[in-house]
C-alpha cells in the first residue's frame, strides 16, 4: 500500500500546525482529568456509579483500546492532559515559545533510556488493578500521582521524560502504535542532513524541540513519536509529513528491535490473560485474592501475574523459538531471532486487549448515563439519565466481535512472524506461530468457554 | 493467457480458507432436543461471587434457578436468555426457564452490590459450546491464512 501524505491537504496541515485546536482539546481534557480526580475523592464510593471510575475505565479505556490506538497509534498522547502542568512550567508558557521556563533541565540517565521502567510501572498497576478499577479513591490517587510525577520529572529532567520513560500507559500505546495506519515521518532525509540548526530537535520561534527527545529524521517506527506536531511547526523546509500507510509496517523494521520492547509485548499479553481470568471469569476466590491488597492471597496473585508476564510467557516463547531452531539445526539463529520474533506477537497482544475490553466495556456501558447525571454523588439527575437501568449492551454480538478480533490478531501475528522469520533467517516460523495459536485458544476459552 | 490463469491460482488458498471459514460460521449445530427433564439449581450469591460459579444444564432441560443471598441484595441477569431475578438476604428468588439454547452464557449480578460488583460473573453451560469450537476453528484458519497465504517480504540486507 502506497503512503498517502495527509499534510499535503492545506486544511489538515493548517489544523495540525496551529496550536489552538490541540490546546483547546488539551484544556478540556485537563479539566476532565481534574474533575475525575475530584469525583474519585468526593463522589460516591460505589465504583459503578462514580463518574471517575465509569468515565476512566469504561469511556476512556474503551475509546483508547477499541478506537484510538488501532486507528491513531499515539494519537491520545498528543492530547493527554497528564504532562501538561509540568510542561507548561518547564516551558514557562502555555501556548507557544515565549516565556522562560523553570526546572533543572537535566538529561535523563543513559541507563534508563528504555522502557523497562514502564514495564515495571505497568506490572505494578496490573498487581493493583482490581482495586484501581473498582475503588474511586484509588483511581483518583493513581491519576493524581501520575500528574504529580509528570510535573516533578518536568522540573528535574528535560522535555517529556515521564511520557517517554515512565508512563505505564504510554509504554503500551507506543508498542501498539506500530500497528497504526498513521505515521509522522520526514519527507526527505537529505534536507535534514543539510539543515545544520536541526530546529526540529532544538526548537525555534515557531515551536519547541521534540518533547519526546526524538530526532525526526531518525524516526523509523512510531514507538517514541508522541504525534505532538512540534516538528511540523519548527521545520523551516516543510519537510515533515503525517502519512496514511499500511498498518503494522513498523514491525518489519529490522533496526531498533529491543529486549525491553519485546518484554512489553509479553507483559501486555500476560496481563490480558490475567485480567480476562480475574475480571471476566467465574472464580470468586481469584477476584477476592486480586482485591485483597496486602493479604497473603493477594501476594500469591501478584507474584503469579508477575511470573506469567515476566517469566512464564517470555520463557516459554524463548524455549519454543529455540526448539524450532534446534529441530532445524540452527540454534545460533534461533537465539538471535528471539527478540525480533517477539515483535510478531504485537498484533495478537492488541487483539487480546480489544477482545477483553469489548466484554468489559459493553457489559458496563449502561453505567455511563447515571454517572454523568450525578457525577459527584449528590443525588442529582442531570439530563434525566439517573434512572437508566443497567443492562449489558450487544451481548449477542460481542462474542463474535471478540472472535473476529482474536482471529484477526492471530492471522496478523502469524503473517508478521513469518515475515520476520524470513528477514532474520529463522528457519522454523511454525514454532512461534503455534505459540501464538495456543495463546489465542487460551484467551478464547477464558472469554467464551 | 498464462498470467490470466495464474492470478486466480494465487488466490486459491484464500478462496479455500474463506469457504472453510463460511462453513465453520454457518453450518448449524445439532438441534436442541425437546424438553426432557426438570431440575432445580440453587445459586448462592455472596461476596462478589456466585456459588457455584459454573452451572451446567442439558439442552432442552427445564431449569428452575433459585438465587439466594446471604450478605446484601444481589441480582442475576442471564445473557442471551435475557432473564433476571433479584434476591434479598434471606429471601430466595426463583425463575423457571427451558435451556433451549446450547452454549456458554455469562450471568452477572444486576444489582450494585459493592466494589467488585461489575466483575461478579457466573457461567451457565448448556450442552456443547459450539461457539467456542467455531472460534477455535476460525482462529486456526486465521493462523493458516496468515502463515501460508501471505507472501514473505524480501530478506533484509
């Protein structure tokens, strides 16, 4: 599929270059975030009626996993309100490059320039998820902590260190943004090579240097590009383009494949399996263990989730890849192929989260009306929605949508695995494909069995 | 002439897989037998779980479901059968229905009962779960489609 440059359309270019539409959306979302925190702390403690719980974990989460990531990749990051207060202080301005910011502006430590911290942060959230997803105060505290952490890091380190290296959400959005049908790339690298000022990285009067610490000319994948559009504003040669492209082409990029990103795909797959079992399964003991933070049962649950995500899945995938290589007498190639082949699991990982979220979101979507009608639990009935009774939506259709997502994800993963195998010289793509198929069967059993 | 014939041949595996997928989706499962038996199933709702969490019925069986609660008010909504009942503590509620759909059906608590309420889920299994088998068949076909019919990309230099 040939790329289509969206920014060649004057209206699209104008909207993306202007700060106003982005700022307006960010301001609304920042207001929503602060209200969400407030409702979590002051509103009703009943999760399924609390505005914060319902609008974060049903409306926002559903939109993110089912629409935003598959279609726009890191589109959410371009308007996310969490880094804004810190970024505004760091820049000393809200709108454009005009003020003098505050902060130490240190460089992020070299040893931490990877997503291991994001993997750990997501693991921590996964261990506490049964509480975070159901207790309004816990959701409020998590959002508040993220806001404070982003602000603190903005005052100590340069640019968006929180988003790039710590945000537990940003980590998996980056991983799955490789599948998105949009990308931001330079049009002609020769122009960048001849441009000594590199204003896309250093900034100028039109905009800031890349907040995500990326030199746009080196962009080969979506993972670290936050789609903030600053480079579109700072490039004096109009050499940046937002393109429509074939989904998933980043997976075939032979450069920049890393162990931390490979592990992210296992962490996400493991969490999807764990969440499906805990939240959608019929096992009350498992739910109680996940909810009883601090109890021995919870400790067992947390260790099991971590072992699955960080040990069992990557370990069994490694053994599968090695076994395939051993059968074809190509062990050295197999060891080298482990990380590249793990990228083949990325489509299945997103599909697993889509399948899990379909069930979770549609079963609970009817809480949206009442939570909006009485967002602070004061007995209000705004727009007459307070009386809307709970009912799962599209319960006949959701299983087929889950089957479509998982079967499509498996097909995509199998195709990507085969291509990566050809690319790396790995002789037995059937082995990792069988691994993906087995994982898909497990998910199908959890969701439909 | 050769290229005209070659093009459809390239798509033959996809056509075969597509037909197999259609067969998996649309071939009907065995008919549900007419009502043959009667059974009472007691389900206890307590502390965000149904006990038992999984209940089984034979296709065509006449089921009387009794829901009791020993902590707070709980509800039970059975998906696809579109049935619900509510039980207050110490006051069991009953409903009777014929298990005329086979498969695996979630039932959820329909009355907000506390923190884990949205995840208070049980499963009713009636006869064979053809949807799961169809899903497994479709997924295996999808894996084959991905692995066999896509042309590999050129080896990277």
